[in-house]
C-alpha cells in the first residue's frame, strides 16, 4: 500500500513546483532576441551545461525503463549506459562532428544541413526530427503519469489530468523564458533529482543490502545477469548495435545538440559532453538497482497485476504457466493458441507487470517524507525533460520548417 501523505509529501512537492515556476518565470525579462530564446544567447557555461544535459536526459520514462532492465536482466541491464558514456566521452574528447557544428553558428542541426545540401534537405530533416520527437514525448507523458499514479496510490484513470497539469506548468515557463528558463530550471531540477536518487539508493542498500541484490540476480538470471555472452555472435551484435546507436543519438538528438549550440564556444560544448558522460552510467545503474530491489522484495508475480475478474477468467492451467514464466516474459510458456485466447487488455497488463514493479515497490518501501522527496525528484526529472523537448522541437519547427518558407528567420 503506498505511503504517500498528501499533507507532508504533498507539501514538499508543492514547494518544489512553486520554486521551479518562480525561477522559470523570473528569467522571461532577459529574453530579447530569437537567439536568446533558442540557444540562451550562446552564453551557457560548463557547469550549467552539465546540470542541464544530465537533468534533460533523465526523465521518469528513463527511470522506469532502466529499472525494468534491472528487474528483467539484472546488472547487465545497465550496459546501454556504459555504451552511451563511452560514446559521449570519445565525441567530447575528439570534437567529432560537434566542434564544426558549434563553430558553424547554426541554431539547429537541420540548419547546418542546408549549408551542405540545400534548403529542401533542411526542411525534410526538420520534419523527421519533429515527428520523431513528438512521438517520443507522447510515450514519455504516458509512462510518467503511470509512475506518479502508482507511487502516490492514485487510480490510473487520473493519469490524463496529472500529466496535463504538469505539461501546462512546464509549457508556461518554457514559452515565456525559452532556453534561459530551461537551463536555470534544469539546474534546480538536477539538484533535487540528484538528492532524491542518492537518498533512495542509500536507503535501499542499507535496508535490503548489496548481498541480497546480488543473490536475487543470481537466482533469477544466473550468470546472464552479470556478463554479456560475448562468446556468441549475438553478444557482439548487441554490443556493436548499442555503441552505434548511442553514438548516433549523441550526434543527432536535438536535446543534446541544443546544449552544444548553446555553449559559449566549441571547447565548452565538448567539455559538457565529456563531464556528463559518467552520469549516463549512473542513469542506467541507479534505477537498475531499484528494479533489482523490487525483484528482491516483490518477486515475479505477473498475475498480481490483474484484477480479480481478469484473473478468474483465465483457465487454471494458463495461470500456472504465467506464474512460472521467466521474469519479464509472462506469456513465454504459452502456446500460440493459448496466448491468442488471452484478451488483449490482459496481455497489456501482464506485459506492464515488470515496468510497474519498481514504482509499486517504492510506493510501499519509502517512509512518509522521503516519498515527497522521491516524487519531487521524479517531477524534476520529468519537467526538465518535457521543457527541453518542447523547446527543442519548437526550435526546429520555427527555425527549419516555418522560417524557410518565409525566406529567413524572424529577428525577435
């Protein structure tokens, strides 16, 4: 049963939201030009850049999926974070692509494409980037709402109202203050987020213990939970795909690119990447530990994700196979005919069992007070991500989709 107290924990969350809104709105008076709005006048220093990039790239959806990776794969679920850290470190040290990008004076990646390939390519690149970003953001809001509802003990039917309210708050200070508001609020959100992550992790390690976490991974995942199967072709394929994918994301993802373009100079942009690189290991490892802790405490009980009517509607033989299924694969033991007989709504709930394990665990594990800190930390993570996404995709819509038709950019 979630322990969220609306008086104590709700007050902590309310104070955080009030402070963030005040900081974001206060900076609106410093925005005078389009360059101020889109790339903070290119005045971002190293430490602000580190905090902003780290906060942006850690949203609730990141926490949920990386915790799920720990829950279903063990410690090796954090490998994508290692690949991302290596990619960022190498790109930052060498300046590969990002140095000429910052020195080009462009405000978005598609703008650089126009200088090399012409205006049609710029416009098409802008459309592709915006479509991919908006589709991503839709998923982000849904998963973020799931987390907040589960941790606070609210019914999932309130998800739309929760995320709409949060989105409106973020939209207000983002639209009024642009990148300046995003950078400063990201800095505050990074501090709150880091405090929440560290406190919850220390509490898990002190109450559950490292040995129990290791034993849980060994019991449920065996050696596969600790090492990659590099002796097989599949293992090396996975490693290569992760390295290539994370490298491409670092070079092209608009929220990362916008930090490089907002830096005071190319050197600062490169240092932001190198100094933030290790955070991406923590970005996967810390929530992964939370997922492993959820497995240690709650176990793998996918049938518990169903209501009594859905569970009773399943034949006893099907229930037994689902209960005995591998972690994260509730339908793995069913034949195609048996799986086809399971209603779609039930399959969806069973599929979400591993994703929802971590917030259900934290909702019953953390005491009052720390619950408020956790929710504030996750709100900080989500708001920083939402604000950066809004600004990033809005920048591309303005700068690369609309402005080319006008024949040039608006001056202010």
